[in-house]
C-alpha cells in the first residue's frame, strides 16, 4: 500500500488499519501483514485531515534552515515536541504552527503537523519539519531506509576502554514502567547505535553517537545497557548526579539528508547548549589541575 499510494507514508498506512480505513473484499482488515491473493479487492479510505485544536503560539524558534518544503529547527532543552497529556501548549508544534501557518504537512495527524521525527523534552538539537506532504513522505522514507545522518553528542558515566563501537540490540517497552524502554523489552524492534570517544575525563566520557535506527530513548537505553548511562538522565542514569543539568546531557548536533525536491544532500550542525559546554569546560579545567 505504501508503495502504490505514493502520497501516504508507511506510518500513515499503518494508522489506517487501526482506524478501520482498510478493507479486503468489503470486510474490514486489521491484519497489517495480510498476504493478498489473486482476486482480492483492497479498498483504502483516507479520512480528511481533522482540524487541529492546538493553538499557535508566538514562541521564538532557532531556525537553522527554511524553504518552501522544509524547516530545520534547533530545539532547546526543556521544550516538548508535540502536545500530549500534561503538555498542551508551549510545544514545538505550537511554535511552528504560528511560524508556518497552514503550510505544514498533515500526514502525521492533527496533533503533530509537520513532525517527521522527535527528540526527548530534555534533549536539545536539530529537528526536521515538513511543510508539505511531499517533503514529509520523502524524509520519512529516508528515515526508514536509514540514509539520514543523525549524530548526537553525549556526556556519559565512566571511561570507555575502546575508542569506538556499536550497540546492536533490540529495544522494546519496559514491562514494569510504561515511561521507560528496555533492551529486549515488550515488542522489541531493531536498534543500532554507533559511538566513538571524543574526550575522556576519567569518570566521565564525551562521546558522539550516530543513529542507524531511531527508537524512542535509543541512545539513553543503549548507553545504560553497556554501563555508561548519560549524565543527568532521570530515567536511566544514576540517582546521584554531580552536575545540575536539568536533564540528560544529549544533543542532536548533526543532521544530514537529501532535499525532498532537489535531491541535493544537505547537512546542518548545531553548537552544544550553554549548560552542556560549561560542564565540559569544568571537566577540562579539572583535568588540568591534576
């Protein structure tokens, strides 16, 4: 379906099954892996986009790039990407609705217009926003094919023995805490994180992580699994923290992809947030005194 109906992304197609929008031989189909047979008649009903109830808000945006198709923003620490229970306003969606008006993709539904991918509330850095459905489909497919370059910078606990490595282990939902993810948890999906050491500070290490997949909390879960939890991580890190971080020290610093219309490769970089950089400087100064 995703290949035959080019204006729909894979995630949108999957959602149609959930809302009863797919039938086979006039019978509602809920089995997404149903193997079609010769003579089957598959009907797809795509509902009109619902009117968004979320209000636009005049919230300043740090814009790295913008044209008629896409918007690249540098999200600050503490900002939620889209509205949810307990966060109805002050989100990135509220801000981009004000900035873009009705020039946002409708593919991801009424609460996430233009949102192609997400990063956690306390993670800072670069995000792609699709202003047209065409752009959304293109960027989603690049994500699915793992061709988008996403590099994150993190400060983690303890020293790595090796200079680089890969964590390749599935991530699913934690069976005991619905807010957490876990390696080999419920309904696990492939998750691959490549990392390399940038600086060592004894009991801390500054690393770069390159995502091959993009599961929720992927870097946080993978680093905690290999005994290097992120500094400041309230879910997966140590209860005792020596820095006032306000959350995990994780920054989406590099984002690269092919433009949805021109096909040109584009890459953007965002500097580390002030708090993150200050803590690194403190660690560098401390090492000089040793």
